[in-house]
C-alpha cells in the first residue's frame, strides 16, 4: 500500500493497525508493507520515529494503545514490529508521479 502526503505517519500506522486486526480476525498470515511518502523530510523523520503525544488517547482505544503502542514520558510510541512494516520516504508526487503505468490494459503513448 502507498500513502502519499503521509505527514507524521498517523494514516500509515492506522492502516497498519487495521490490517493487522483484520488478518488476525480472518486467521490470515500475509506480509504487510506500507509506503508513506511526503514532501517534507522533517515530517518523514518524525513519522519514522512513530512518536505521538498523549492526546492520542482521545482517538485511540485503550485496547489499541496497550496492543500497538509503548507508553513513555512524552506520550506514546508505536511498537517496533508495526514500525518495521512501514517505509517512509521523501517524495514529490507533482514532480515524480509514481506508478504511471499500473494498468496493463490502459493505452500508452500519444
């Protein structure tokens, strides 16, 4: 999966958590790799750390906090095994559009 404009990674990690829960419910074992890209290198570095303020307690259930996060003095950090499923990179989709030829049936060229 690919999440363009991922900022600090909340969407990427949310997708990872939902996929993990779905795979567990369906007793399915599939590898997960989610790519998050953003124009800002600063936000990409923050996304890689997977650290979030305590205020996420308002939006994330206690069960998910216990299962997918570690509590720290500064807030919460997403568990290492979840972070390892996520790859973050700097990318400008306006200058380098990816996956331009994904549909093999689509007409090509002028």
